[in-house]
C-alpha cells in the first residue's frame, strides 16, 4: 500500500479506532444500554442504503462489461459472433 500511495504522491495512511465506554452501576444496566445502542429501529434507512449499494454494484458490472467489449473491438449491442 505504501508503494501504491507513493506512486500517486500521497503520504502514509493513518489508522484509528473508535472506542466507547459504558459506565453504569450494574452489569444489568450496562447490558441494557448496549442493547439500546445496538437496536436498529430505522430499518427503512438501512435498506435504502443497501439498495443504493446494490445499484452501484450493478452499474459497475455494466461499465466493466462495456469496457471488456471495447477491449475486444465490439460495441455495446453488437453481436459477439460477428
């Protein structure tokens, strides 16, 4: 990765982590807070992002197929056999 970044004149990558501390009076309260944080109520938002991701993947496949045809001298819609 360092060589690839150097080729395009980018500096070294920096990495980080996210960490959370949940401090409650009892283990039961900690578990309750973790459950509250991890519960996904807005599934519509999640599925909207998932649909966008799948659409982008499909678009990338179409572009890649078009480029493959161009590499073989074919145009989009032309017959592969002739």
